[in-house]
C-alpha cells in the first residue's frame, strides 16, 4: 500500500533502520531510535531514496524546513531524475556528473558580484568597498541574484532587464537619481566584464556595454553657476533662509573657501590641524581625496588655514566637546561625522537643485581663480587635490606650493566675502 503524506509523517522510529516503499521505485528510510549523550531518545529522521538499475539514489530529507522535501516534492524530483536517466540512457552516476558540471559552468548574478568584490577587495579603500556593497544590495533588491548570467546576455534581452533595473533606481528615492543609476550601471559593467574574462559570460554580450559608434554619449559634468550668479548663492548660504542645521551651513562655507570634496570635507578631524604651520593635513587615505590604495594614498593633502577658514574652524570649535570630528552628525546617522550628502542637500534646499552641486564648485574655483585672480592653473589644481598627471612628474615633482596656495586661498576668501559671503 502506497503511503500518503500524513502516514509518512507518522512513521515511528524502531530499534533498527527500516524502509517503506512509496511506489515507482521511490522509498523512505526511517533511521533507528537511539539514546543520546544525556539519555534523550533520538533518531527517527526520514529521508527519501530511489533505485535505478540496482543503484540507490539519494533524493532528499523529509520535512518542512528549508532544504527539506514534502512527499509531493520528493516524488516530483524523483520522476525528473528517472525521466532524465531513461531518456538519455545513462546511469545515475553519469546524471550526477552532468549536474556538477552544469553547476561549475554556470554563474548567477550573485556569483559574479561576489567574485568581483573578492577580486577588488585588496585594491580599493574599505569605504569604497562598503559603497559598492550598498549599490549592489540596491540592485539585487530589484533583480533576483540567482538569475543565471546567460539570461542577462544581450542575445537573451539582458539589456532590457538591466535597463529596467537602472530606470527603477533613477526613479526611486528623493531628488534626481540619474547619477546613482549611471554609477550602478558602470559598476555592473565591471562585474560583467570580469565574468566574461573568467568565461562565464559570452564575449560581446555585456548588457551594460554602450555602442558609441551608434550614439555618442555626452559626458554630464557636475552642474555649476556662472560668476554673475555667485553673489546670490553666497548671500543665500549666509542668510540660511531654509533654517538648516549650523553644521550644514558651516560645512558648505568651508567647501566654498577650500574646494574640498564633500566626502573629505565632512570627515575632517581636529587632530589633523598643525597649528605651528597653520595647516590642515588630510591623510591620503581619507575618503574623498580620490587617492588609489597602495598607489598614492600615502600622499597627504595640505589645506592652508587662511583667516577666513580659521574663522569657520573657531565657530565649529564652539560645538566641540572633545569630539574627534570637526563636523558632527546632526541626528542618528550611519556616519560618525556629518553625512557627506549634507553640503549638496543644503544647496538643494536653497533652490540650487540641478544648478549648483558641491563638486561643481570646484569648476567655479578653477575657472575664476584663473580669470579673476590671475592665479596659475597648477597652483589651483594642487589646492583641488590633484596630483601630477604624468609619470615623470609623479616620480620627481614633490613640491607642495604651500605659500602660493595660501596666497591664492586668502585672495579667494576675500573675493567671496566681497561678494556677500558672511564668515
């Protein structure tokens, strides 16, 4: 008599392991009963097996936990095994070999992402790795990580699937997420490039690749205002009509005076100040300096403390109570310092969304530092944190131009004050 699910569930363990037939060559094995270390009765585990040409075949454990099988699902799995062996006229041993070979030759999206992260872990900063991980989690919230890479190839409409994910990222959240969508696409492109290199994606099938010969991609630089618009911006930053937190306003003012990227600016520490030389010295490993790990992250960035910058730091010191960071988080935050998005959020709240971004101010400084203050380009580039851009200079040019940079920053601060920035 063939057992049903409830009868199978009720089978008791005995003093010896025993089997019960379930029809079609499938049977259940019930483990014997035995005494545990503390005298408790154990045993009675039930698992499914089958028989093909005299060879016993493991099917799975009976139960309702993750990875376990009900009677119905065990029968379905068994029928698939039997049918495949019969149609291909192969033994179960050969069937298992084919399954293992298929596993080895196929990667899922999860596999590709994990491989990529493992490969780059030692070559990028921990903060960058965490940022990549956050982006991948956002991507995987919109597409199943178990999706085989083969299904994401261009020939299988993978471009449509990836475009849909990127579109959802761009449309989600607050504000304009076009940049985030672009970064996620570029990150996935690297993942698929590496998968192709490893032989797990067909050549030329990267769904994130763009064919420039059909459409020239225009580079979208960070938006920034003209000099004629600067006085109005400086006045709004000074008046703070949106009543933002003092740290947001202070950090933005320091950004206008120093051109530091928001990632580095918000991570400034009090112990980086060298009072004897009036310098703020940022370690090369600071996120936002764009130094490459183990390549040039041993080179610090020097910020001369001008009279205007000193006023900002003195005001920030009024909030300091033995804290590590100059700009503290405003509320519960994943950062122990001011959120790097704070300067951009402040500009957006002032009405400068898609008009002026924190990073775009670096363009304003370079352009007008040259045009209005007649400062040599190389001096401003050094203050922007740029390192020599050719191999010869990288090897031999170790100059800091600190006096020239200090003179420039002092003049720049005075120019901003004369155009309605209140320090």
